[in-house]
C-alpha cells in the first residue's frame, strides 16, 4: 500500500527555507516560495495553512529583496566614477 505524502509538512519546510533564501539569494527564495504555495493547494490541514502563510511571507520577502538589490545595483553603478582608488 502506498503511503500518503504529507504536503502540509513539505509546504511548511519550504516556507521556512523560502524565508531563509530570501535573504541569501532572493531568486532561489522566490522559486522555493512559489513551489511551497503550489504544493499546499493539495492539502487543507492546519500545518498546510501555516506552510502557505510562510511560503507567502518568503515570496514577498524575496520580491522585496530582489527589487532592493536591483535598485541598489543601479544606484551604486550610477554613482561610481569608474576609477579605481590607488
């Protein structure tokens, strides 16, 4: 007999990983958060709801940090003189 996969627990873990990755690598955090949100649609348990919340938080944080990284990149690139200090 096949075992039932606990998608709620998987979404919970992916939500936590998404929050951690949003700080380290926003693109990876975004991908993991989206996967966590899509997995939780198959389950209605309490831990699945918590996992969905964590995945949404991780996805939003990833988007915020990604936009902040892009803005800071262009701000620093625009203010640099292109001359190396010697």
